C-alpha cells in the first residue's frame, strides 16, 4: 500500500477511563504479488477489556481457533504473468494452513468482509460475484478467491476468526432473510458464501438487507461454519443487544444524526465505509473525527457515532464479547 492507514484506539487508562490513541499502521506487506495487507488487530476471540496493549499483529497469515485477526487488504489488477505467479504464491502460502484449488483457497475460519473502495471479484467454486464499495460478504470456511477486474485497486476490510470446522458437513439448506420492502432507502448488499446440505461450497445468498443490521453472528467464541439458519438480525446496536459471541454489524448514520453503541462488554473493531463520523466514547473528553477508510478499535466502552454534516455515513464493525 502506498500510504499508511489511520487507526484510532480507545483503550483503558490507568484509572480505567478510556484513553484515545491516534496512530497509523505500519506500511503494508504483500501476501501474494497483487494483494497487500495492513494488520490492524489480533485478539483472542474473547477480548481482555482491561488491556491497553496495542495488539497490531505481525504477518500472521490466518488465525487459529480462538483467535481473531483484523486487516485491511488492497487488491491490485494482475497481468497474465502475475496471475500465474499468484497461483503459485497462494499454494505456498496455504501449504500449512488450508487447501487450494487453482487460485482458490479455503481456511478453517469465519471471515467478514467490507468493501471500502473500488470493485473486486469474489470467486467461489464455479461461481463469482462482483462487489463494490459498501457491499459486504461472509465466507464460512468455503473455497474462495479474489481478483481485481478493473484498472484500479480495491480495498477490503477483513476480520477473520479461527473456527472449529470448515462447515462442509451437517450444513442444511435454509431460507435466508427476505429482501427489504420496496422503496426502503437504507439497504446494503450482503453475500453469504458457505456449504449447502450436500457439502458443496457455493454462494448461498446475495441480496439487499435493511440497515442498520447485524449481517451475521457466531454461535460462540470458537464458531462453527455449519450453516443451520440465517444469522442476520435487524438493528441491534441501539438496544444494546450486541452478539454474545461475535457479531458483524453495519450501522447507517443519518445526516446530522447519531447512532449509539453499547459496547461496554465488547471489543469493537471497525472501519468507516462511507462519509465522515465523529466518534465519542463515554467518560473520554477527546473525540475522534473519522473519514472514509479510517479504522477504530474500542476496548470495552459505550460509544456514539455522529454525522457532522447532512450527508449520511456508513460504519461497519465486528464485536467480540469480552471479559474483565
């Protein structure tokens, strides 16, 4: 990546009150020839809400069960020669941590993706979808791959959780949440990639869902990737009902409005997808002004996202249950 990304941390100070740390990540490194990465955060899947340690990891490829890694990925256009070298790089990268088929791979993880900028193709086994800014995807242990199909780079925010299984046994065919009513102005595209009842990895769902909402949650700190029901839920942030394990949330903030998140029992790891927001945390005198692409970590605090202008904003984050 050509420039460092902004990452804002709210962590406990000596007195337990939140302390703002405004920093930038180290320059990214290449995972494969056309994909670079900036590491944001690494944590046990149950976070330590008393810790003020900066948990930016160093080149951990994929999380183990009970581990969570958040990173910002940049996908660049690939030449024919780069496609061939990338396939070899993927096979080398996955030698000890998963499986490959051509330029596809799978890992024993539950993955949550938010497209921050540009357009990118998410490939499954025999299927593909094109995702653009403001689209979201969930990959549950399934064979998949990425490619940049335009002349410009794309940026994707990814939170990966080490899971118990691939989900290729005991998944069932389910009915996914219905599309929002016609005329609903606040929607987002959600793609779910997992296994059907035959154990086949495929795109299980691709539709608009209402905002704000929980796009997915897990059944525990070390989740299963078996698909047994749609884990989408309507807006949960304002009621304070964040996931008891891990929740993939997207919050729409109206122009000149605000959205409150009750995060005192959680670690929140997220990014601004669209627009600008002011992030304030209870008991902290400092405010963080965040623009599109800025990332944040809140470790055990209630917070409010406010829109400073009449233009709406979109924020996504993954919540981890925590303990003190």
